C-alpha cells in the first residue's frame, strides 16, 4: 500500500515539474499534413514445410497458377496441389515525406487455412493505398517468432505462427509529398488532446516569439499560423523555430482507475469538495472440522454400531473495532490517498471510495474506469 502511495506522489511530482517548466510545442501535437498512410496488398508466401493452405483452398491454387503463368508455365487451378504455399495479406504504414528507395516494415497475416508461416518467404507484392495506387513493393523472408507442429492429434504451439513480419521488407516506389502550407501560406497545428486553454496559450506563445499576430486558435484542437514572408523560402527553419517554443498545457481533471490491476492515477490538480468518509470492515468465516468416530476400537459393540464421519462446523464473525473516518475539506486526491493510507486502506477499497465520492458529487474530475 505504501509503495502505491509513493508511486502516486512521484507521478504527481513529475506532472507538476513538467507543468512548471512548460512543454515543447512539438510534443503537444502535429502539423496538418504530417500523417502516415496505410498500405495493403494481397500476396503469396512460399517455401512452407507442408504447413500452408490445404488443397481445398481455391484462392491459393488460383494464385499459384497465376504466378506460374508469368513464367510460361500454364496450369489450371485444379492441377495445382501444394501445401507449401499460403495466401496472405500484407500491410504497412507509409511514413510522412517518404521518398523512393526508403524501406518500410511490413506485417504478413495468413488469409487461408495455413497452419504456420514459419520458414516461408513472401513473393513480390504490390502495396496499394485506398486510392488504388501502388506506393511500395514488398518481399522477403517472413519472421514469425512462433511455431506450430502437430502429428497424430498432438499439437505443440507457441505464439501465433500465422502472423509474421518482414523488417524493411517493403521498398517505396512512389514518394509522398505532404503539403504543410495552404494556398494562403498558412499552416495548421493540431493538438493531440484538444483544449481551448492550451490552444489559446500556444497561439499567444507563437505570437510573442514572432513579434506579430501570426497565430490564431481556430478551435480547441487547431491553431492557424500565417507563415511570414521572409520564411516562405525557409519553411523548415520556421517549423524548427516553432517546435522549440514551450507552453504550459492545460487539461481537464481526470482520475483513471483500473479495477483489474488495482491502479489509481490522478493529476495533481484534482480536488475534492467537503466530504466525510466512513470506512469499516466485516469478516465472516465458516470453518468445518471433520472427525471420525470408531467405537469398535474402544469396546465390544453390537452389529449396528459402525464407524461414522462427523462434521463439526462453526461460524466466526469478526468486525474491526475501529472504523476509519476521514473528513476532507477542499483537499486533493493525493491528500485523500494519504489519509486513507494512515488507516491502512488497501488499493481496491480506495477505488470504491473514489467511485462513491464521484457519485456524491464531491469529486471535481472525470472518473475514467478501465
């Protein structure tokens, strides 16, 4: 319990220090246009040791026939019988400002009934975006990190052998040109956690650094910035200057509770109104003692006298003599946790108390239960 309290105080101290020193603008969000694009493709993994798709998978047989036809081998799908291949889906994320020749990490997932992709190699697979345009080509040996072997009904499996990856397995063929400026030479900065106060403070910090009213908070998540004329040819230098600025972010008060792990995390500014808390504990235990009566070992008995099992049960009720009482007057969550620690309240009881305080309307924060 004391370790939990020390950890909570350390977290609150870190938050307070971060707020006092300010946070870089680059850590609070991103510029519009700075985003990743999802790519996907349909491919074929070969070289499997009999763990590929079964012969009943028509898609696999059709895919193998299509690949062989590119090399002058003409077979119908019905003539293809192999368990050394598997059809897969390939996915990757195209990074911002990607250029031709850059490599991407790819994920390979089985699409058919293959038992394992261990030892397989992905054939050349075009990766397309949602617009249907090919942006990268993927191929290479698949790294699974697991296995599955079965024989005569016995199965040995580790992790998920039907999902693998190829580090650097995709090569970018078409680059992405991200536009940071609109037609009016303006850029927009988007906050990761929308907040009106933070957006206003960020606009004020940018205007103070530039010495002009170039930034304006459009809403809780977007700050519109007019790029000065002298920086139009040096946009990178302008963005670098903005990213170095610091601002003290503001956010709504929250208390996050994870009932599975018994974790409570709260910000340092979460306050509690006047409230009285009574905490007690009642324990009931039922104990059964089993004994055996064997009268034949004691004296000569009649024909109907025999050994018997006898169960003796007792009920014990114990209640804590001292009932914990906490009176909170405009305190924070940290103060409340400290007070509950003094009366040796466990973490799960603290969670129940916080939920009761929220229900009473005394917790001025959003309660998030995970």
